[in-house]
C-alpha cells in the first residue's frame, strides 16, 4: 500500500490559489473582503493567497465593473450557478495560506458566507479582482476523427486564436497527424507564450504516460506520445485527458458546472460519454474510457470496438437515424433530435415515440453512472441539447424510474448552451486543474 502524502506548504499555496481562481470563475470579480467572506477567513489570509497571482500578472485589481461581473462569456443558462444559500460550490476546507495553518484537502467544500455586493463602510471602495487581459494564455488541443483543433484561451475563457487542420485517419503511420499538429500549433500559438497545453482525445488515453493508447477512428495513433511531442513543439508543460473528462472540466471552470460541487458532463452525438466531477475534481483512472462501451444490451448490435451491446450502439445519432428509417420517418438519413422534436411538435407520433426511446437508451448508461458515482446532476451537450428542456425532463424521468430509489431520487438534468468550443475550454480547464503551480 502506498503511504499517503502530506500537503507541503508550497503545495498548499497551489491548492489555495486554485480555489480562489475557481471562486472567481463561479461568481465573477470579487474584492478581497468578498473572497474573505466566501471562504470564512480573514482579508489578510486572502491577501497572502492573492499576492503571487497579482505579482505574476495573472490577476489584476480594478474599479468595480458595471453590473457586477467582468466582461467575458458566461455560457451557462441563467448565469452563475449557486447553491440555495448562495454559497459557490466546489472544493472546501480552510484555505488558509498562513504558515502552520491546517492543510485543507482538495476534495473539501467551500465554507463561509456568500460573497456580498458591498465592502467595508468608509475607506476606499472595494476593488474587485479579475483575470488580467495581458496574462499568458493557455494552449488547447482537441483531437477529433480526421481533424485537429488548436487554440489559445485566456484565463477568463475567451478564445484568442485558433487553427484547424485535417490528418489522414487511415494512414499506416502518424506522420500526417504530426505534420497537422505542427501546422496548427505554429498558426494558433505563434507569438503567444502559454502557461501550458491541455489535450483532449477520444478513445483510450494514458494521462500519466502522456500517450494515446487506442483511437478506433485513427489506428495509427495507437501509442502516440502526444504530451512529449507537444512539450517539444510549444516549450511548455502539456496535460492529456479523455475528451469526456476534458468537457467536464470545461463545464467546471467555464460552463454550466461553475459553482457546482459534483456533477456529470454528458457528450451526445456521433458518440456518447460521461465525465464526472466529484468535489471539484474530475474522476480519472488509468485506462478508463467515457462509458461509451458500457454493455447495456447483452447480445445487442455489434459495436466498432468489436463487442456487442455497447451503450454507443443504442444512444448515438447513427442509431437514431437507423431507427428513424425503420419507423419510416421522413428525412431519416439526416435526422437529429432537434428535427425529431420539431416533427413531434407537429403531431408526428412516430417521432415522439422515437424521442422517448432515445431518452430511455441514454438513461441506460447514465443510470449506471448514477448508481456507481451518484453525481445527481447531469449536464447535456451535443445532439441531446436539440430536445431542449422537454427532452431533459423526459431523460430525468427515465433516470428516476430506473433508480433503486424510484421517482424520489434527487436527479437533475441540465441542458448546456450550444457552445461549440466546450472541449477547447475544457483543455484550458485541464491546465488550470493540473498545472496550477505554474501560476506562481
């Protein structure tokens, strides 16, 4: 058994800075006094944690912005998520940066009162802290079937530059992929020193070794050491994670998961997958996939992995289109959940029935996730967002019905805003989560 390690004073400072940055992402610009109330500590303690971030130019203090939030995208429906008592969700504990203070575990929750809107009476007005527009960016690399996307992302979650290039999917060696990667990095990252680079890929990945283990859509990439390759290209640390878990980090730092302590981020469309954030940390294990190949139907259809009955065979757009053709729904070859929803709204019973079947199939895999990990909240991305709130409610109903606790289970399904850059933002979130020591 490997002995547990203590959090060193240096690492404790890293944890505390990450918590402060997470609080800013969740609630917008805050003054030192507001942050002190959020964490239930003194303003001096907050100042100790903030100072390295201010000195390095990651954060700046400015006059209070009109409306209370700094400029920048907020892709969540309704803005910042908060708990009923107003506290931001996420990691907690006593985030005290003073020497000798107790080390807070990264998995605890924020304590204390919510950040208020006012400062001290009298004296100088509060100056909210926010991310500097001149701070270094974060590199983001998304590996898709036959295409690479590369971007630079600001610490506030704004895409500053981007590039895309195709690569041969069925090539015998990864030379074409490597060339496309160099081209995109040269275009998107040129002249922009980055803190680090986050990488999102489907298939099986080995984050610790920094390599792609298996990618069905591009067999030549099996074993490709993407992290060392990017470190050499960019001259900065690089971090690799599975696409679904990277998307979850995008939700946690920049999207609908901001302010939530525990949730699951669900990818739908050409594939299906889940990334789970628990107590502010994405769950990851060596060799773990996204759930697409969970067996949900013994002896079912054959999957592209070679096995039968995978969740992917009954809960993707390709399944939806095959099923629509069997039911004789017009335009089956190009159908999506949004188009089926429109047809159902016009009284098409076959479309309505297929929508319910799709929700039930998605619930097969998500129900397993709920039983094992109990995220409670599921954030939908991709094709499933085309069904809007009614589809989310239908899916929640199937999840509750399949729960061992029945309809009384506390389950929430949220529809993410259709932001096309969720994975790229997640790559930035991966760097924020894994490379916070770089922000000293």
